[in-house]
C-alpha cells in the first residue's frame, strides 16, 4: 500500500513515498539488503564524527533471538510488529570516546543514522516503522548494554504487507490519512514563534 505525503511544496519522491506502515509481509529480508541498510546508517554525519550509534538486530529466522527482541517492545507494538521479519533497537553512546564528556548530540546523530537507513530502505522497496514503545531497561538487561549507552528506539522493517492482515483497529489507522503541521507553525525567523516570511505565503497546492 502507498500513502504518499500530500506536500505543500515539492520534495524528492523517496521522501514523499516513505511512511510507517504496521502491515508487513512475511518475506525475509536478504542479508545483503540488511548490510546496505547499515552501510547507509554508517555514512550519516555526526557531531565530531563520533558515530554514537549501534544497532541490535534479530530476524525471524532465529526464533530465540527474535522472541528476545520482541519481548523488549511494548504490547501495543508487539501486536503488529510480530508480523515483520526484522526487528532492531537503536542505541546511543552518550559520551565522547576521546574525553568521556557528555555528547549532547548523541540522540540527534542516532536519528540521522536511522534516517539514512530509512531512506536506503525506501530505495530498496522496504518499509520501516520506528517505535518509542520499547522497554529500555529490559533491552539494557537482556543485551548487557554498557553504562553511558542508552537504547533509543525500536525499528521494525520488512517488505510492505497487506493492511487486511491487521486487527480491526489497526487496519483503520493504516488507512487513515497522514497528517503534518504546516511549515508556518515551525519555521521561525527573528523571534521564537514568528513565522518566517518565506513560508507565510499561501501554501502552493501541487
Ligand atoms: C522515534 C519514533 C518513535 C515512534 N514510536 C512509535 C510507537 O511506539 N508505535 C507506533 O505505532 N508508531 C511509532 N512511531 C511512528 C510514528 O507514529 C509515525 O512516524 C508518525 O505518526 C508519522 O507517520 P509516518 O511515519 O507514516 O509519516 C514512532 C516514530 C518515531 C520516529
């Protein structure tokens, strides 16, 4: 299923096409495809080139590891995530390697790495759905995450599935229109909250 963004201004077709479905196909994701996704993440920019990201991953082929990672997701997410062939959790290193000082941009940079991964996934015809709904303490315990590292988000990925495979409530959400705030609500100039004149003109309808 496609749910392209209804944009105010033109954007690249890949960005327009990306969305976060809950229906995934059971089709496994090829190892070389997964390697391309992590390679894309690897080439994200980061503050001081610290690359403060790491990923835990489990594929459905390994039942034990898959069940372990699935158990770190909150129940509302397990409902649909359990269809997907690949589960991941992103992890941030919160201090700099060089001097141990806090890295204020660690989460930001993990987000950039995931954004790269998501874009590469979209290129390859995969769907990705990120999740705040994980149990970070459980991830820490089950995977032995060291101090100064922090689980950030769950990531579900696979080939797109059939919305009909979802339970009723979720099926409706899958079909609901995608929504965004207008640019005027978050692009400011001169003072906090003052819309930048460049975007305060009438949105262009494409
Ligand atoms: C960091 C992050 C956490 C999210 N957490 C959840 C979650 O726990 N469960 C869920 O169903 N969706 C989650 N989402 C998906 C968002 O709800 C979704 O991206 C948003 O509604 C916009 O929809 P779109 O991605 O289809 O454009 C999360 C997305 C991000 C980036």
